[in-house]
């Protein structure tokens, strides 16, 4: 039985629909991430689950109750906001204990709960400070502490790491994952950062323009994207897309380069397609992973390099399109140097050029 | 190299300081001096007749003075508190409106456009026992068949004056508090909703602390104008009839200009000055304190 | 714990209650003014009628024509009063603005010791009740001989307006980012030039509204004007209104008409200024 169940949930502002009937089942204890570009409706969906936005259509269930019209305080949820939303005139201790104070729990109980939460999040030395005196990361942890103090049915996170600098972000990501392992709660997490989505989620829900585009585990959406949008959205650097046409059992690129059709795809002769190649699947000879059963080789001139230390990103041109490839065990590469790249076709994807849908079977 | 020039800020502030010293400070000093004399306008040489604190003692013994003083304090306290509560309520109501906000805000400013003299006149008209709106309405609705003497009876007149005063200034409170309501970050309010607060609890624990600086600003601004009640009272009842609505200021005006007892009037004037300054300083202090608790200090 | 339906009902009731409350409030706010305006157009007969006539039977401009007739109805020189008010208010506003800009800029851009003390001291001068101040000023101005002149009143109004103008302008300058002037200085301007070319234009709207507020204060002021003016040479409109009360103790219509005349400029200006006024008061006040 799903703990959170969205059935045909929609949101309209006047005549403009920002969320079109979406369906989602979230299991008890699951960490689900809603991810997508700005304006895709992920935050709106989260806020509808929280009760901070009215639902224009459909039904939301938490546990075994329909919660459509219930205000947030009766939904047994807690939320971590993007801007932390701490109460500036209260100390950290008061912030953490506020919800219990409102629920009129006995003082001793509040104190224990607050101390426990502070312990988990290493906030104990900060308990008597005010939010104004804390750093961004510390405020973040207070926001999380406030959420876990109550033991709700569902935790909601609204882009909690967006306002932190890069290094702090990676640190907090680990902490959130650890927290989830320890507390084992059901989490709905919204972000626009696909790295966060991949590292934290049990399942990823990719949204675009108010629709759900694909739902799956991180590995599923990475290895089997349903369309070009998912393919290019997930994974860094983004998947390269090269235009081509199917001729028999080959794909012909615009400059004439011919490659075999990647295995596992159903195509029609003459079909216009896009070939999706990830940078990790296109590497120069001698600086590559072990070859897969189906390999193809092309020569390309390297225009730009981005050395990352353990690997280098190479920018090259394939059939007129700029592509990125990876180089393992790197050596210095001159601009303009021609190299021979091996493409692992087993890991490549073919998408229909018109619809963007995958042609994998 | 030593700087012999004045600091820039002082130069910029100099004109303000000069004119205020000339128009306010010097007269105040003079007023203080004359309050210790038996100065009468009709006998200018009496300016030099020093009588010490006689005027002040006389004021302390004068029942008229104390009646006026007490009445003034009652009026101000009631008026300020009522204005604040009504202003708060009005601001809350208006803040929740989604469409037509601008129109509402403009309408709210209506009372601010009126000179206090006009307000006094307006309410004198409305509360008039013959042609006044209130009596006519009461009679038309059958709620009364006498002409209620709003401006004559001691308590009713005070009530009418408070109505006028509240009508004038509730808008100031409402508008400032409205600005405060819009300045409140919405996130903590949403967090409060999630944390389990009813609307009343959200208001008490989150909104109100944020609003305090704005409320104090409004109080401070109002306290500056507190003496404008003089204008209203002068035209509505002129302190009468028979001193029943005498406020400290109408008393001063009458003693000084009508009775020409300047020294005495100045003494009473000084007392009223301390009253007004007391109110103002009190509220400015509260304002600073509220700002620092919110972490918005200088 | 209430069900979905209860919450829906509760929400709807709240919305209705909200609307009613707002409607009542707005009525109370607008009614007195509207009543006065309405009555200025009704003949005296109707105003005095008993039982009261609620829906006007007849509307005309007789009170207005009488008022402007001047010589006719007891000769209250409305036009002269209007002119006096205009001259005095405008002049005092301009001067107060200049002084206020200097002072406001000082508070907004400089740090110095006792800043808040000086600020409160300035504000407190405004707190002195007009009537208490008018006594010594009356005596002193009388000695100097500037009673019943434009100059005397202008002097007093400037002093009255400076504190508040400084407060407002301080707030507006604070909203102008310091970096603008710094960028201008890097581009080659002196501090003086940077001010006039960059900071002043940005704060212009706010300064204008501070000016309008000062104008309104002078336009509406009574306590000091009543003592410092004696004749048509310098009497302002608020004082002139009181003329009516002694002459036309029963001419409610006439007084309503004059009231309308006084309200119109004030209303227009207040309307123009409201947005900036609020911004200036809150920023200047709250953030020190």
C-alpha cells in the first residue's frame, strides 16, 4: 500500500495549467526525488502534497486518508524549505521545539526530542544562538532538525541545498542520505540538480512542463532513458545527440559516417533518428575502458580540453555537431589533434528524431 | 596633515540644526523663562517680574488644569490604543485581498487627506444634534426620538471627539502595518503552517513579532502628531461647553491668547511639552528595542 | 480532526466574513467625507429638513457660487486665502526639501557618533505641541515684527517640516545602493557630481513625495497659523475656514463647499504620494 498516492493531481492558475494530471505512488520508507528544469511543476506538486497550494483536480492520499482540503497541520507532514524559513526571533532550541510547543507536549518531552535531533545533526553547541548568527550550512541543519523532531509520516524537502556553495552541497547531500538511512522515513525531495537526484533517490521522477516524463531507479533512468529529454537531462556531461538516418542496418550521420545500428533497437529503414552517445561511452584508443562486444571507431579532431585530474573531457566535432568525450589516464592533448575514438554501441541509444522517444525494445 | 575643516556630515546637517534652533529651541528657552515670570500680554513690562515656580504651583493647585490634563491623557491613551487595534484589524483584512488591493489602499488613505480642522468640522456636522447624520440616522431607523446632544454632554462629547480622532489616524496605523505585513517573509509563515499552527497561532508567534517594529513606528509617528487633537477639539467644541471637553491644549490657548496670561500659559505649555516628548521618546525607545530583537539593528 | 468538507465550509465562511468586514470598514472610512461632499451640493433647505431627507431631491452649485462671490455672502475672501496658503506652503516646502536633502543624505551615507541621539533629538522638536510652541513664537515674532507676514509663517513651517522630511529622505537614500555613487566616482566624478548625476535621480521620486508630504502638512496646519496671522495679508485656508464658523454659524452648506475646496488639492497630492510615502517611512524608520 502506497504511503503517498497522487491520482490525476492537477494545478491550474486561472486557465493556465502548471501541473497536468499526474499519477504517483510512493511506498513507505521510500526516498523519491522530483527532478526537472525550472518551471516543470515539481515544487508546485510538492506544495500540493504539503497543503500549501490548493489542488485544482485529482486526489492526494497520505496514509489511508484523502487530504485534498486538509490544512498542512492536519496532514502529519514536515517540510524543509529552500530558504530554511527559520523563525528569526527564536533561538535554535525554540525553532526546533516550536511544533511540539504548539502541539502542547509536556516540556520534558520537548526538551528530550530537541536534544535528540540536535545530537543527530551536530547542533548541540548552537542551541542558544539565533538564526541570524548561523552560517548557511548550520541554518540548513536547523531546518532539517525542525523537520525530524516531529516524526511525521512524510518528509518534504523543497530544494534545500540550492542556496549552499558547491562544497557544502556535496557534504550536506551525504548527511541527508545518512539521515534517511538512520531514520528510515518516507521522503519526497525536490531538486533541479540531477546529481542530487541520482545520489539520493530510491526512485527518480523526472518532470517537464507539468508532466511526469519518466519514473525509475537512478540506474534505470540513466541506462534506459525514455526520450531525449531524459537522456540529456540525466548524467554529466550531458548525452551527446547526433542527427542520423537509418539505412538498412546502419545509421548514417549527416556527413556520411556510417555506424551499425546499436543493438536492442527497433528501427525502420529511412527513419530519421538521433544517436545518443554519452561521454563515458566515447573514448580515445589507448585511454579507454575495455571494449564492449559492439564497438565502432571514428576519427575526430579535438578542439578544447577540460582536464579534471583523473580524466579529461575532450570537445570534438562529430558530423558537424559538437560532442564531448572522456579520456582516461590522460596525457596532454594539443588543440586540433586528431584522435581515433572508440564508441561503445551497446551503451548508445537511438531516439526517433520527430518524437524524441527511445527506440529501444 | 591635520584636517581643519568640519566633518562633511556636520556641514550637511548644519542648516537643519540652525533653523530648528532658531524656530524651536530659542522660543522654548524663552518660554521656559517666561513661565517663571508673571508675564501678561497686556502689560509687557511684567516680563521682567520673576516669580519663581509660582506659575507651576498654581497649575498644580488648579482643578481646571488637572481636569484638562487628566482628560487629555485619557483621550490620548484610548485613542492610540483603539487606533492601533482597528488599524491592525483593517490591515489584516486588506492584506488578504487578492484583487483590487490598490483601490483599497487608496480608499484607506482617505482620512489622511483631511486637515484636522476639516475632520473636526466633518464630525461637528455629523454629530450635530439637529442636522447631524448620526441623529438623523438614529431617528430614521426609529432607534431614538430625541436629539441626542452629542457635543454638549460631557461624556458624549468626549466620545464624539475620540471618534473623530480615531477616524483620522487609524489609516496611518493601517497603512504602516500593511506595509509591515507585506515585508514579512512568507517562508516562516508556511513553516508555521506545517509545524501545526492554527491561523491565530501563526499570527501570534510569527507575524506579530515581525510587526512590532512597524507598530512602534506607527505609534512614534502618531505621537509626534498627538497635539493635532487640538485642531479637532477647537472646532468641534472649543473645549466647551463650560470646559466639559477642555483638553490641556485648549486650556493653554485660552489662557494665553484670550486671558493674556502668558507666563502661566507658558508654564502649562511646558508641562504639555514634556507630556508629548515623553510619549515620543517612549515609543522611539520601544522601536529600537524591537528592531534589535529582530536582528535588524544599525 | 475535521474532515475535508468541514474545512471547505470553514474556508468559505471565512471568505464571506472577510468580505463583509472589509465592506463595513470601507464604508465607515469613506462615509463622513462623502457626506460632506454630497451636502455641499444640496440646498440649505434640504440639509436642515426634518425628518431627514436621505436621497437628495435637488442638487445645485449655489453654495459654491456664493462662496466665490466673495463680496456677496459676508465677504469671506476665499481666493485670497487660497493664494496665501499656496504661496506659504510651496515656499516652505521647497526650503524644507533642500535642508531635508542635505540632512537626509548625512544620515543615510555617513557614520558618526551619537547618530541616533541626534536623530531622536530632531524628531522630538516636531513633537512639541503646536499650541505650546505658538505662545513664545507669537511673542518673539511680535517683537521682531513678523506677525501676519508670509515670511513668519514660512519660517515656522520649514522648521516644522524639516525633521520629518529628513526622516523620509534618509529612508529613500538608503534604498539607493552605495555602489552607484562609487561606480560614478571611479568613472571620474567628484562626490558632488556623483550625487547630482546618480544618487539624486534615483531617489527623485521619493524626494518628490517627501515634498508633497511637507506641502500637505503646511497646507493643513491650523494651530500655529491661527496665531501668527491676523488679516487677509497672510491668513491661510484652515484659518479662513474658522471665519466661516463665526459668520455662518448655520450655513452648513457653505462650510461644506469650502471644505471640498480644501480637500481637492490635498486629496490629489496624497493619492500621488502614497506608494513612496509608505516605502520611505518603513525603510527609514525600521532600518535606522
